[in-house]
C-alpha cells in the first residue's frame, strides 16, 4: 500500500467497498448520450466505453465523444481487471473500417480514439484492421487526428507494430496497466517488458508519433514500484502518462485494494512531470481516452515548447 506519508496514504477498500465521493458520477440521461448510443448501434460498432463500464461514459457521450472498439466485442484473454467478455470472437467485419469513418464524420470528431479487444486467434493479432481503420479515417475525415490504443500483439509484435506505424496514427497508446509484480494476477496473458518494448519500437520506427501509456491505481501497488514504472516508461521514450483509479466491474474481478486520493494522484503527477513526460493526466477518473482530444492539443504544444527550448 502507498503508506509512506499522509499525502499518499490510500483509503482502505474492503470487499465491494462504497466508492468515495470523489469518484461517484451521475447516471447518463442526456439527449446527446442517447444519440451517440443510437449511432453506435446503427453502424454495428462496439465501444470500450460500454464494454469496459467506463465511469465517464455519460460525460463523454453527451459531448458526442466515443472510443470505438474494433475487432468485435469478445476478447481472447481474461484479464482480472477488465469487464470485456471473453470467448471465441466472431469473424472480422470487413465493413468496420468504413463504419468507424462514418461515425467520426457524423459526430464531427476532431480527434478519435480507436482501441480493440485482444485477438490472439488472428495471424497478425488484428493489426491489419487497425491499418484499414486509419486509412478509412484519412480518406473520409482527413482533418481528424487519430489515436490508437492497441493490445500487445503477443508473439506478433514486431511485424504488427511496423504495419500500424507505417499507417501513421498521430498517437500510439498501449497501456502497461500495473506494476510488474502484479502482472501474474492482474494481467496474466501479457508480459510487462514486452509491452515496454512494443512502445519503444514505435519510437524507433517513427519518432514523430506520440507514444502514450497508462496505469491503474488501487490494485495494491507500492509507491516506489509506481516510480519505477515511470522510469521504465521514460527509458522507452514514452511521451504521455495516464493514471487513474481502478474500479472493480463485478464481484468476479480483482478487488480494489485501496482508493487513491485526489491529492495522491496530484503528487504522482508532479513526480512524473519531473521525470520528463511531455504530458501527464492523473486523477481518480482519468482513463486512457478521457479528454483525449484536448490532451492531444496539449501534447503538440508541449513538444513545440520543448523543441523551441532546445
């Protein structure tokens, strides 16, 4: 537990604990929310907002911001933190790339985030579908900047990443999720250093692409372990770090070990900035794609400022 000082002391979380006031959100009821949901259903698109039970869905969908989850809604893995269903996925939808582009156009998105389930059943892990989605967006909404959040492409990473980088997304995100010690229980199908190498390879192939990664807090990580993850990310030249509170989706998922306070998130953010990240988003409700468009503008500004100083 993060008990080194009072600022970073967590709030203990017993089984299915009542959420603290700082992470409670209102149920979505707006017209914009309903319209976004109708659009996703009409185009037969899945969203991580729904499948992962994101607490920010009401706010984001009201603003017509949605993170599309390609390659279906069924994952080939069963991570202990994730609410996406596990099983044998359906065949890849050849119309999906064009449907994503239509959704971006109809929502008037200046910035779009595309993620996916793990598809270990596919020879390329689904990388070619990411490429097709990027290409469809470039054709149909050329002014929309593109952020992708990919799986680790286990045993396929080098070729998969190279093909996606050649399609030139503006931001390449892949989440480390937690500290290495917790991988066997929280992210058993993945390998910490393989994920780091994936992000490092993006920069090696194209340094102009922003790289991004995130961690969930409240799973039992130690403060110094989090600092080490930050150092590992900086060694891989990752530009943008996101940190948010883990919330247990159902009783069968990993329990919340503690609720990290807003002040503790602020303290972690200050440490991360001192380590050299271009941008840090750190709060209980922070998620990978939360305020992604605004954050992309900040990323570009931070890089420009850094280059000007150099």
